[in-house]
């Protein structure tokens, strides 16, 4: 529409027909190339043109950008080290703050002694803020040394009772009882009581999971005399952070400006529903407002991993029945925390007591099982949780796809074959499933000791299938190859699709192989990459990405590549070991 109005404006200026004009590269030119106007020069006149009710869309054969690999414009700065991330931000006179937070979630300060911290050269102030004790200093190191010297006694609060080993037992027990019915097709109970060949069930578990971005959190706040502020950070949630910042400052949003930096990974952590790291930085700056300088509050890796807002821990129990080579009944019980409860998003996400993100990927599973029931039991504790790359699908796809493989074994079919049967009529899922199997050489022989597994899953209106090839070396999985087929609709930049799927595969493998967050007596056990290991370069497999175009609507891409990796890996490992992995991370379960 805009292009049509711009062309009409140019044609009117020249007194020629619109057919004699060409719009290209931000300009409208005469077809013979004798004259041209920029879009900016035509904007005022174009705005006065009648808005056309019907326009001709560009024929895809004439696309010059859409569908073509396009280098990112920020790559040179990142390669050369000149890109400014949030942690890099500096201002004249700026101070650096670090916050000593309670060791348990929901804990509070009982008492503290700041004398030793204030004796550290460079430490300017020690102030209590809602999230803990802030040490404000001339730089990172004096702030850190000051924090180490701080003497604090804590009240544990209710978070001191959280123990994930005990939670696993409790969640597993809850799976024995009915939850809220989220979906009910056919009659599961009648099917189970009828004549079937076999009834079987399995329990699948995923732990609390940290986002663990390469760049820890940070936020710089420069307060203004009128009560407003200039805030510099790296956020995925700019609009929400802006609104909440204004509320904390007690001013109109127009008096708060945000400068968003490059951010070294987010995966959802920098889209926090409470804007926690932004709000904390504002509180710290307000506590030392009399100093009249910008204050940047920074987190260490340890702060980040122990700072909460994890993907929830879930336990799933799936009960199935087969008859005559078909899956005739399926019940999926899900137990875990809600990421929306007690947040501003509860009204939009929770319906009739059901957090939609807890059951996504299960409540809407497209597989042709005539008697299907999905139930949810929502738990609650002091551990703060939020979305994590692929959100609920990271749990439900693991359970669903692993159980399909178990069903395939029961009916004596190949996992790929059974999926094709269950997904009849779902053309986009079948298209990526077939493409992944073809590109991976599904029927080709493998080297001795190497297994191959397959999965397919829809999330965020994107469709992805994965084939993983893996072996076991010294009791630990070794992933050799990941083949991904992805249908996300019209692809604007194939390079971005490929890089997102490659990154998603590595992200998913980190969580599947070794990384997890556990708590003992309310304390997070992990602190850094030594005990929260992510996939390193020498461990990274070859990741092949194949884009499938079915002509369907555009969907997501960044999260779509995560859910299917873990179940495909577990299927590959079962092929060579005969053992079912039903709990993530895999760790030393094969030792």
C-alpha cells in the first residue's frame, strides 16, 4: 500500500502514468531512468494520496531480499570487539555496584556489618536494598572485594525448605493422582478397561534449568533531577521494562529513556516478567542518588546461575495402551510450577487454573490417538521461574517423543514409521519428518556403536524434525551429528534460520547432556560452568539444517529448534544400549 501511494505521488509530480514509474531501493524513478525521487522526498505528497483498497503484491520471482542469504550488519563489530554490550557500558564518573543477595529464595537480611567492606579501597557506599545489600564502588574489583568482606546474617524464609531431591519424590507421587483435565478425546478409562494388547506407562523428568547466557546481567542507571532516568542495559523486554521502571521511579514513562545494548545471549532470561535486574539497578541508584553519578549494577556468573528465574522442574507420567499395532489410548499427567502465576501475565496465560505454557506441546499434540487425556497438577514454592528457550515445549516434547518411541517398540515398528502413521493429515509435520529422515539417510547403515534417533514437534507455529546420531564413550554420550528439517513458512533470511537452528541444537544438547539446577536446603548447588557445563567447541556435533517450504504461514524459528533434540538423542542412545533415558540431564546414567 505504501509503495503504491509513493508511486502515485511521483507520477503526479511528473504528470505521467504510474505504470511509467519504478519503485526500487528507497526511490521512485521514471522507467527510462531519467529522473527519480527518494521515498523521503515523496512522503508528504504520498500521505495525501487515497489509500488503495486493493494492491498487487510483488511476485515472489522478483524478490531481491526475501529468501536470499544476507549477512548481519552487526557481525563486523562483534568480530572486531568494538560492539558495546551492556557490561561494556561506561559513563564519566560512573560507579559499579554489586548486590549480595540471600542464599535462599525469599530470604531476607537479619543483620549486616559493613565496616570491613567500607575499608576496601574504592568502596564508596554499602546500602540495603529490597533484593539484598548493595556495595557501590569505583569499579568491578573493589565492588567484588567489598562484597566478599561484607558480614551478613540471613533469614532463610520459606525458600530454605526447597530441596529438589525431595521435590522429585513429591512430584512423582502427585503423578499417581488425577490433575485438572486439560484435554479429553474419546474415553481413556473405557479404552484402558477394554480389550487391549498391552498397557504400559513411563515417567519423564526435567530439572530446573538456567538460561546461562555468555554475558551475565547488568544495568546502568543515570537518575535525573526531575525524577526520571536514563537506563542502559541489554533487554529482550524493552516495553515491559520501560513501564515497570517508570512505576518504580514514580514518574510518567516519558521521563524514562532506555538505551538497549547488544546482549550476549538471553534465551528468555532478559525478558523477565518482574524486570528484576532492571528494577534492582534502579533501587541501587536511588539508594545513592546523592552521589549524583550513574551507577551500573553488575552480576557475576555465580550471581546469574544462583539468581533464579529458571525453567521449572517438571515430572510427567504417560500411560498408554496398544492394540493391533496401533496406539489406542494415551494419558499424559504433568506436574510442575506455573511461570505465569503471580505475574502480570497471569490473566493472559492462565485459564481455569491451567497455565497454558505448562501443557503446550501436550494439550495440542496432533497425533491420531483416539482416546487421549492430558492432566495438569500445578505446584508452588519459593523458586522463581519463567520462560526458557522453547518454554513448556522443552518438557512436553521430551516426554511425548520419548513415549512415542516406547510405543513403537511395543507395536514392533520403527519410530519414524509410527510417527508417519500417527501424523496422517498433518502435512507440514510430515514434510519435515520425511525431509529429516531422507537427509540423514534413515535407512543407511551406521558405524558400529553409533545409534540414530528421530523426533518431530510443532511449537510457536514452526515445525521441526531432528535426527541425532550418537554413541557412548566412557559411559557418557557423544553426539556425532544432528540433522534438522525446519518449516517456518516464508523465509526472509536463510542464514538466520540456519544459525538459529544450529544454536538451538547446542543449547538443547547442553541441557540434555549435563546442565541442571538443583537445590539443597534452599541453596542452589551450581555456581559456574565447572558444575553447570555447557557444550564446548570440541564436543559440538555437526549440525545440518534443511529448510522446508510447504507454502504455509510464517511461524517461529528461534525456539522451534530446541524441543526435539533431547528425545532424538535419547532414542539414538537406546538403539545402541537398550536403555531408556527418562530423566534429563543424561549425565552418568549410562555409566
